[in-house]
């Protein structure tokens, strides 16, 4: 039995985003991460991975904002963010 997208949780949208990202569907991945965040604005994993995808898409300012939000929620992730987006780390 599959879950209808109307019933998706933040975890379902996160999984959708990761699948889209794996398939190279980066814009669609960002949209799925955004839907995950709409449901739960404190879901740090979606902020973090969305920032990575935004950076790949060349959307640096958006990527920095998303990475900063991830760090606000999970300060221990600083070294991971520094690896791909040092500008987001203060």
C-alpha cells in the first residue's frame, strides 16, 4: 500500500527529494525538500540537503540561507557544511 502525496509527512517528502536528487532531477528535489520543510520547518535534514542541491544548481544565496538554517537547528553539522559551502559558516 502506497501513501498518497496528500498524506505525505516531512519524512516522505524528504525520501521523495532524495530519490529525485539521485535521478538528477535537481529542481524537483528542491521542491520536495521545500514541501518537507513546509510540514516541519525544523526538519534539519531537508534544510541541509536542500542547501547542497541549491549549491549544485548555482543558487548560492539560497543555498547559504538554507545551510544557515540547518546549522541553526543542528550546530554540530558545521564541519559538514564547511566542506561544500564554507560561506555559510560564520
